[in-house]
C-alpha cells in the first residue's frame, strides 16, 4: 500500500514516517495488514532527506490540488495522514493565507482522496483549538459544542465536519485526531501561540533562557510527540464499525502549568546533573489572549476506549525528548 503524509517535512510528519517505516505494514481496505510499499511526504520544505528507498519527498503547497494528485498518482490502495497546516499565531496574522492553506488545502486533500480509486483511509490532525467560547466546559469532551475563537481553530473544526460528511457519503473512510499541544518539539520557537509549551522545557534543557509569554499558573493540555504519533497509527488501525458517525477523537492529555514544568525540570536536573537555563517572565498579551480561548483541560476517555494511548508522566515525556535529542544535553 501507499502512504501519503502532508506536512511530512515537519517534526510530527517526520516522526510518523519513521514509525511507519519501522512498522512496515498497516491495515488496508481489505481489512488485512498490508505491506507499506511507498511513503510520499509532501511539504513546502524539507530540512533532512529520507534515505529509505520507500520514501519520496514532494516539495509543494497543498493549496494547489495538482500537488496532491501527483502524490496519489494512479495508486488504488492509499492511506493519507493530513498533518499540514499553518499554525495558530500565523493564522491570526494572515487570515487569507490561513483559509487558503488550512481550509482550501484540506479540501484539496479530501477531494483527491474522494477521487482516488478504492476507498481511501484519511487521518486528519485536528486541534483542541476547535473549541472555545464563553460556554466552553472544563474539561472539554468530544460532545462539547465547537465555537472556536481563532481562525486556526475554525479551519480545524470545518475540516472535522468535512471528514464526517465525506465519510457519511462513502467518499472515503475518515478519522480526525484532535490534538492537545505536543511537547517537546525540537528546534527553534515557531509562530504557534502554544510554542511556549515546548520552549519552557527545550530552552532550559539547552542551557538557554525561555521567555515565557503567559502566566506561570496558566493550565494547558499537553501530550508527548510519541503518544501523538502512536495515536495517529492507532486511529488509522481502529475497526471502522467502532467509530460511529462522529469521527473526531480528542486525545487524552496532562494539564500542565509553567510552574509544573519548572518543577519537573528541576527534579530531572538534579537526577541527571543537568545545567539548566532559566524561565523568565516575558508576558505577551496577544499570546495570552489566544491561549485564553483554548481549553485548559480535555477529556480523552472516548479515544482511550477506542484503544488510543494515554501520555506517560510529564517527567517521562521530558526524558523521551532527552533520549531522542539528547546530544546537546550532557546527560
């Protein structure tokens, strides 16, 4: 079978590709495990080449339909993991681009899956930002009304509904994973309003200062990158007769504050003899205003009941990051 990953040059897309290559097979339209013969990664840029002969990299913009069509080709047995997206802060600053990439790009992916031979399986990376508003409960469950208060969240909610409708019409077999904030992302801070969630771990671990744009007591749902990648695979593999008519599943997460992050880092620094950088307050009312519209806690019991994994303890998440990206950290 052929796998397509949009956003395949990004952190999660790269991790997912590696996981699938190591796994070697996925559940196909036949209902049986089928070998993964090819993985096509689509992204606007690639930092590192994939050396596995099963991998093809396509540089392109998902808002252009021909990019998706080129990736699918004449294949009759495909699965698509749609991860490509502009991030939250970018979407607030560039409304038209957000609609072009997140909404039109999503529609291009879905229409290409609909046109492909056979009944494709599509896994979409949504977000807890698809919730919001004055009536938002805490914790947020999959049954809460979606009234997102950011352009990013609105595009995610619309794509979730499109996934449900395409599936209802029999166009493809769609599933949405509603992601909490994923930690710890390597590299530099990005334009996501949640970038601080990784930065408050990553920068101190690198011996650098993290400038924290939100309150120290700001609670936020977070999970590990490994848990998210495993959730993508588990959601893809879930039997269709267990999914029902709402294909969007909120992933379980820890409720973490910057104060809790500081405590976990201090404990690990003592255990592993790490020299940490500082977390300094650099309050940014624009970032805080965006974060204030998001859930502070999520209920992922529906996903867990389906067989999706729960995140490990917070300290273990940090240790996973050190294991994967620990060459800089004098462990």
